[in-house]
């Protein structure tokens, strides 16, 4: 087994990305270089490199001399990114059936679906959820579609992690994944696509809940 040693920049980047996706650092927050250097006990270079990588991921809105600011968006922005990623996912699903190996796709879908059901914490659940959706892109045979998804999905993923908080939310999502997988497994790809569209629409309803203000 090969042991991969991460650079300081990669380690800082991975921790900050997980903090963002977990909601420990929220949309619109500032990242201060000096504070990050103190937190990670590193020089300015690893911090700057990590911030630049987050910028490439689309999670950073602007980079300044002293740090950076995370993206911030209103409900309209959230709806647009959700619709965009949902459309990409539906296209990847159909291409995976035409250009990929449906049997391998189905095998991976069942694997990640099971991991979602058995997840012991949020990190394991959302990792399996991410890999479930990524499966269609892995087999779609279109590098431009893959790159576009990679570029923008983290933004939508950040939103859905904010939105899915309860066990009922997770259970609903798992059940929707099951329906998509079952339709795909019997080669009813049009139904699988329709279910995928509904899955993303359901995700947006939960995102809407994140933006709702509690009544006073």
C-alpha cells in the first residue's frame, strides 16, 4: 500500500474545507491569514495556498492581502445552483447508461446507498451521499461534464449540508436514492432521471428551510 504524505497546504485546505461543509465556517465569513497561521502553527505560504485552492473550488468569493471571504448567496442564488447541479446530474445519469457500464454503475450505487444507511456520523453520511451522485459522473464519459460538476458541486453540497439536519431528512434522502437505484438497475432510465429531478427539488425545499427566519 502506498502512503500518501500530504503537504502542509493540503492539510490546511482539507481542514478548512471540512469546516466550511460542516457549517463551522458559514457563508459570508471572513478568513484571516494571521488567525489561520496561529491556529495551524504554520507560515503564511500554506495558508495562502489553501485559500487559493478554496477559491478554485468556488467556496471563496474574494481574496485580499489579509485573508479571504467565503461566498454568500440569497435564496435565488441557492435555487439557481441547485437547478444547475440537478440538470448536470440528470444528464450524467443518462450518459452513464449510454457510455458507461450500467452494471458497474448499479453496483457502486448500491454500495454508497448502503454506506449512507450505515453511517455513524454526518461526515460518513455526506461522504457516501456525495459519492452516490458522483458515480454517474464517473461513468458518464464526458470530461467537460465532470469538470463542470467538480467546479460547482461543492457550493451546492455546502448548502445541502446546512439544510439536512434531522434523521427524517436523511431517511427521506436515502429512500429517494433507493428509488433512483432501483429504476436504474432495471434499465428504466427515464424514470431514474425523473426521480433524480424530484430528488433535487426535494433538496431545494430543505435549502429553503435553511433561509427561513424563525417567527418572533
